[in-house]
C-alpha cells in the first residue's frame, strides 16, 4: 500500500488555519534552509514540519503567507527556476509552477519577499508567526513594520499593531490527524514493523549494534522511507539502560538483551517502535520476569487509551503495575501503596509513558488545557505507549537484575471505540518473539 496526501488536503488545511485567524491577520510560516555539514556539503534536507503540513512542499528557502483580509488568500514565496543551479542540485518547482501545482492563490520569487512584505501587511491588524522558532521571520516582520511606521507619518495608516504566536493554532490542528494522515502513518508503521521483524531474525551473538541499525535503515529505504525518523537506538546489554543511547558501536553478547528503538519516516510522518529481545533468541528467567512486568504495564495503559480518558490516567495505570511488580520482586522497598505514593518506582521507570506522534516524532500538541487539566483523548490523536524498566549496573539491588533495560513501545490511534495499534505486527510476547527468532 502506498499512501499519499493529496494537494487538496494541504489546501484544506490552509483554509482551516485561515478560519482560525482573526479578520485582518496575516500568518507567516517559513520553510527550512539547507544546513552545512562540512565545508561545502549539506545534511540531507528535511522540511519544517509546520510548513510541510500546510503546503506539502519539500524544497528549501520558501515562505508561506496566509492573508485573512477582505479576500483571503495564500501566497507562496519560493526559489525561481535556475538552470545553472539545477544542473548541480536538482530541479526546482519554480514560483511560476507553484500556483497550479500546490494550489496556492499566488506565488512569487523568494528574493522579492523583503520588498513585498510591507505592501502585504499594509492595512492589516495583526501578524502571526512561530515565535521563538523562526527568528528570521520575526526580523522580516519587524523590518516591514518599521517601514510602514515611517510611512505612517505621511499616510496616517499604522502598521499591524499586534503580534501573535501561530503555534497554539497550529498545534491544535496537528494534534487531530485526518484519515489521510492516519493512512500515511499506517504505511510508516507497516514499513517499520517489517524492519523489526527483519532484525529479530538477523540478531545473534557477535553481531554489532551498528549492523542492526544498518538492517533497519535498509528495510526502510527499500520500501520508500528514505530516512529514519530519528537517531536509532540499538543498545545491547547495559547500553539499554541509557535512554538515548545512539553510539550503536558495541558487539552483542550471548545472554544479553538488545533494546531497539527506531522508526521510519514516510512522506514526512514518523513511526516510533521499541522492542527488547534476547540476542541469542531465548529469554533467561530473570529477563523473562522483568519483561512480563513491562508488558503487563503496557497492557494496563492500553486500557486507558479511549475517548474521555487521558495520558495521565494511562501513565498511572502503567506505573502502578510496575511499582507493585518491583515491590514484589524486592527491587524497591516498602508496601505497594507506600512505594507508589513515594514515587519509588520512578527510579527504574525513568521517563514518561508516551508522547504525541505525527510529522515530528515528539509531535506538536498540548498535554494540558488552559486550566492545567490533562487533555482528554479524542479520535484522531496518535500517540506512543512505551513503559520501561531500567536497572543500571551499579544499582543497589540483587546482582541478577543489574544491567537490564527493557522498553516496549507501540503507536496507537485513538478511535471512537478505543484505539488502533498501528504496530501490532511486531512480535511482542515472549512466545511470539522466541518463535519468530527461531524461524518458526
């Protein structure tokens, strides 16, 4: 299956954002520029997520303006066609082709934006942009307002007096995914799931962590997801206790677990999966005990993924399972209720339960409303659920538990009935993992 977001959907998003703007407002969102890696080479280009959400345009050095005036319009400034540059760096769409191709109302050369912006802002009341994220846009706006302020001495017409942060409006839009977005995310999850099934049969003692990463990347790219959505974590043994371990350089040892946290980016949308499994294909009794506890915690959290509940409820459900299990195993002291209230479980379940997922791995969207209450789940929200237990090698516990890190992570869409697990195809129970790794 190949999921593609239509040009019409991008146009609908621009219209929806325009309706959220007050009359007399202009919204300005810049795309990214290329970033130098070394000397005259650049990192692979990745478009700004907000800009991409509204345009689907993946070229650098472009700016979108949404003008909510008497006649609302979308205006794109982008690079012009340039045969000499295109020979070296590839074809450009060009502003003359942007209007019909991207269905914007008008398009102009990016080189003209500084000169044109004062005219566009003239007579408008407010300007919205991504405050704190796009300083260059702020400078552009200030320059245009200063010009208009100077002209106001003659004309009496003031520049826009109000500046607003566009983030709040966009975050709420991006939090609820459309069916088209969810279809793209299903494909990203499918590609990522197949990559995990691949590495589970690849891993064995003597292989290196970076080889596991290479197998993942190969499966991603061969299926149209050219890049990982984030730096992959392939941590064998005690490396799994380092939450953002990305060195991926050590050899995998017989008897250890390996924790792999990775996901493909497909058409801009991320998957984010974690599985922990034995390097030799068989869990030891100690590993099995802790793994079952984490899996039980995830299932408890799943039961709270439904409209009307929230991430705090899901987090508490998972934490309670881990807390009670660690007390029973003697890894934390005290009776279960006292230990839970004292948050002793946080020593070994270090991070939060999950996060929103979408164009960004840690996607945009609030977790609390204006009153400080948890945002309730609604159909169309997509999130990860990833409980874990991490016991470092120097922990003050029985030696048999030391150096074990376990995380299990899936990607869930909130539905009217509860949830859809986008990554359920990856073996997860001990029986499923051992059977799959053995080739059965």
